[in-house]
């Protein structure tokens, strides 16, 4: 039980990552796959953020004089996650644009039918 | 004047990035002038890179962004390998930008040039950076620009290829970020030299999981064997200039990132046989799939997969000579494959079809373009007066000098794959020159600005093929930069 308590954020983030990977690999609808990409990226972001967590830590901002840095959570993963969220947003926008175009050409969003180019 | 002006390596990244942001503003004033910006930018980059080569060889240039000391700052490490590859990116960027001046004339051409500048900014950034998250950011800039550029022509094949590429590329990027998270959580630093120092002092077993995630993530862009399903569609549906840049630069930069991870950061010497097998498998499968193709650009795309396998094989032999051979093969593959894709672009425009059979007799109608294509083929296959011979020969010689039976068997596979490569390429040459055309193609005059890069690439391939000694010194320094972990750590952290 304490294992679950100590590592709950990591377990949750891996759950999200595995869910995202499952969706991308198994689902045939293009929009579902794009949602899967988004869930995968969210899972990775949660993993990164939980790396910086400290018990009873506070925000890494020197908001009062005399605040010491040892009770603060790590600000580096927070910067990484901000960048990663923005990158994920750009990829999602591009993916949805391509999905609109693909629907216009193929008439369907079923990935099994969007398969003009084979061997 | 006796003092030489030294440029800062940051300019190699800053110039194309600034031009990419200025292009839309310039496009508001006059759409026709945006296409000259990439040409100017990469000409400047070539000059900067050439002026930095002597200085990078004598001592690796470490640029500390923001002025903080190394473990805390994001730093650029412009060593011989980094500057050589950024020189390659700048020259290829310049030549292909020159080619695109007249090749790309659709609506929205200014968007093409913005994306093109961003793609090469990302590539230069990956090659020069010394911080692992900075690698991820530049890698993403590279990948996202290439997803959009593959779909640039907007036709059915391009959209399908871009969708598949995007899905696989996003999975790769997420895995890469996961691996970076593991590394940061374990080592506490994002600086590549800092991580290398930490890993050197701990047991290698616990680094297997981050290694697996990072290599898989980067391997999707580098197109090593099980992860290359996106490549044939993407490179064959993209505009010819973008195919040249993707095959010549993007996948090689991905492979460079893999190599940097393996040698410098993780330093795993026991896993190199695995990568040797992976390289040879990629090579053999790429060449065999290319053999069955009827579509010219798809055939060239599979050939790119094969060449990446060859470079991975060369580098995983782990001697300094072999790594130098691998880097030389990177250079010759870029020159040869770019030449092939650029000439194929106009050949396809002339006949209106991608099929090899439709190029019958085009050797008579477009003599210079066909000559360029033939030179590219001979260089890639590895025939003597061309650059590809020098690079392949140096790889085989490095492989045979190891004296290991297992390596001899792998070299046998490599040479067999070269024979298969020769067979399908020579079939195309036979169709071009020795068959007669039944129907005449469109009379298309190739503009001078598209012909110039083709002639320049031919000249480069022949000159370096005849005098490979020009590059030997530089290649050995670059190989030393990659293979020597201790020197890298010492030059960054002091």
C-alpha cells in the first residue's frame, strides 16, 4: 500500500502512456489516433512533472525574503513540461489539419482505407 | 589586417531562425522575394561554417548561452563533428534552396520557404547542441517542419504520407521525452557532458531503460530497421527538393543523434554488436525492397533506408577509422542522394509520371539532367572516380581490419547488398539511355537556377572522389570528437 502511495503519480503517468500507445496501435479512426497521441503526450508530461516533486514542497518562487530553496519543488521539470505542452499543441493542430484534408480526399477517416501506397 | 574575425557558432542556428521569422513579414510586402531569403541565409551559413572549421579542429568551441557555467547552462558544443555536419547542412540547404527558386511555384510558396528555413534550423541545432533537452526541442522543430513539408503539394499521396509520418513521429518524440525524463530523474542534470560523467561512474545496467526509450525515439526519425515504415511514403510524396533534404539531412541528423547518445552519453560498448546487426538488417531489407519498386522516388527512398543501415554498421564497429568512414559515408550519401532526387524532380515533371518505365529515352531529351542522375547513381553504388567509392572503401577497409569472423560475415552481407543496389540502379540507367521512347514528353526547359546545383553537386562528387585526401584530416578529427567520451567531457566541463 505504501508503494502505491509513494509512487502513485508515476503509476498514473505510465497508465496514461500505455493508454495512449494502445489507442494509437489498435484504433482505426484517425481522430481517435490523434486523441491517443494527445493522451500519450499528457502521460509523458505528468511523468516529467512528478520527477520534480518533493514532500510538502512549495512553488519554486522566492516570494518572501528568507525563503529557503530546500523546501521548493524542482523548477527544471516545470520548464521542460511547459515546452513539451506547447510542442504537443503544435503537433495536434497540424494533425487535425491533415485529418480534415484526408477526409476531403478519401471520404473516410478509417485508417485501413487510407492506404493508397503499399509496397 | 592580421586579426581574423571569428564568428560565434550560435550564428549558424540564429541566422536561419531569424530569416524564418522575417520571411512572413517580407511576404506581406512582396511575395516574390521571399524565395531569395533561404539562399542568402544558407550562403551566409556556409561561410560561417567554413571559417569555423580550423578553429573547431584545434579546440572544441563551447558556447555558453546566457553566460552561466556549464552544468547549469544550455551550451552549444561546436566540435569538429558538429561543425562538419553543420557545414554539410548549410551547403545542402543552399543548393536545394537554389533549386527550389524555380521548382516551387505554387500558391503559398512563401510558406514553403519558412518551413524550409525552420527544418534546417532544427537540423543545425541538433548537430550543435550540448544539452539533451535542447536536442529534443530542435529535434521537434526538425520533425514538425518535415511533417508539414511532406504534405506541401497537397495531393492525396502527400496527405496520406504526412498522416502516417506524423503519427509515427509523434510516438517517437514522446518516447524520446520519456527517456530524457528518466535520465534527468536519475542524474539530476540535462547537460550531455554532465550525464556522460554520471553514467561513467555508475553501473551500466540501470541505464538500459532510458537507453531503450531514447534510441527508439530517435531511431524513428533515423529510420533504422523496425521503425522506418513512414519513410518510403514520405520521401516519395514530398516535393523533390524536400525529398532531397529529408533523405540527405533529416535522417542523417537523426542518426547522428543516435550515435551521439550511444558513444558519448551512454558509452555502451557491449551493445555495439546489436547495432551492427541492426545496421546490416536495415541495409539488406532496404536494398531488397528497393529492388522491387517501379516508382522512382519510392525506390530512392528505400535506398536511403539502406544507406542509413550502412552508416549505422560502419559506426557500430567502434574504431576511429570506422567512425570516420561512417561520417564520410554520411557526406557522400547526402551529395549523391540529393543529386538523385533533384534530377528525378525534373525528370518526373518532364514525363508526368513516377514510373521508371516512363523514363525511356529521356537520356536523349534531357542530357544534362540524365548525366547528373547517372553520376549520382555511380557515386551511391560506389564506382571509382566518385565520392561513394572512397567512402564505401574506407568502411570496408575499417571492417576488414578488425579481423573478427563475425564482422567478416556482416561485411559479406554489406557487399551483397551493394550488388543488389547496383542491379536496380543500373536497370534505371538502362531504361534512361538504352531504350527508345514511344511517345515524346513535355518539352520542358530546366531553368538555370535548378541546373546549377545539379552541376555543382556533380563537380563535388567527382572532385572529392578523385582527391579524397582533402577530407581525411577533418574526418579523423570528427571521428575523434564522437568516439572520445573523455575529451568531450573535459572540453565542456573543464
